[in-house]
């Protein structure tokens, strides 16, 4: 992610601020300080001020995660992703250090050690076009899709940088794609958690001419595993103050 400015809601002094407007830079543009990988074996590196994530064939989903958790916040970033390389941005997400069984909506579910789960801002460059929807990764599935949101479906720009905005305040979650509203719903299952860049597993065989997994390649007309996904920041400013009900702790 050349990424990532975050505005904690209320209690701004609880976090070190990087700018007078209260935004916190989660990525320093140089290295992965403040981030750690969980689940999977995708490769992450910093290149030209961006975080680049590259898939590895026949491996599980991978997540590059913030080392600290966040509760209520506004998150803004930009991403660019190869066609058909479904992925996402985790927020208010969690993982267990050992295999754990939990009851979810009346059903027992086992979570493997180190498996990231929780809210995910969907990045979906397929014809379905649900980028901006919210999926509950490895837990309950879709919470808010875009099947009845034609304006949001059309907002994603194939092969270009796309702007993300996520707002979490109490149990209300809102998302935008390129300034177009995508979702607005309430869910109280996880009030705080980590933020992460997700790389999905890829198990299809490659042709001899395709880029090999683990080897980065440039964006172009052919899309195969190993193509990078990047995120970058912009000099975005927070909107007018809003009275939030929860503080970042």
C-alpha cells in the first residue's frame, strides 16, 4: 500500500500524529515498520514508495497486518490490482495465536492458528464488480454486497488507481469506492481490530509464458498470479468534525 492515512475518531492524542490535520500515516513509504505478516506465504515488499503484494501459487490467503488494533476510524487509501486477482482490505480483524473454537451465530467454528478473520473491504475486479462491498472473511460471509448498487459497481476503474474510504463508528460501517457510496450498515460483532492488506490464494496452473508465482511482473494485458497489487496515499483531508460515540482506546 503506498498507503494509508487514518483518522482515529475522538481521542486523537492517543496516537502519534503525522500531520496537523490529525491524519496518521500507517505506512512510512520506506519499509514495513509497523506491519507484520499473518497466514499464507505471499510476498510483500516496498517498491517506489508503495507496498507491493505478490501471490504464491497453491498457498493460502495471506495478510500484511498492522501491529496495533484500531476501533473507530476513517481509513483512506488507493489501490491498483491485476484483473481477476480478487483481494481486499481487512479492518477490525483478528487472529488467534493457537487453534480456537468459537460459536458464531449458534454454530461452532474452528479458527486455525494465525488465520486472519473479520471485516473485509472487497476488491473485486471481475465482471461481478462488488469492489467496496463488505465480506466477513473466514467467518460469516457477505454482510453487504453490491448487487443493488449499480452506481458503486460502475465506480471501480479497471487497471487504474482506485480510492478507498472506510468509516467505522460504533456499530456503523460505511464504505466508498472512488467517492461513490458503496455500503452503509450496522454490525457489532467486532468493535476493534487490525487493518491488513489481503492476498487471496491462487491454485490454477500457469502457461509456460505466464509470470511465475513469487516473481513480480509489471501490469499489462495478460493477468496471472504473481502480478502485484499496490496501495498508495493521497494528500486527503478529513471531512467536517462529527460527534462519534466511541473513543479509540
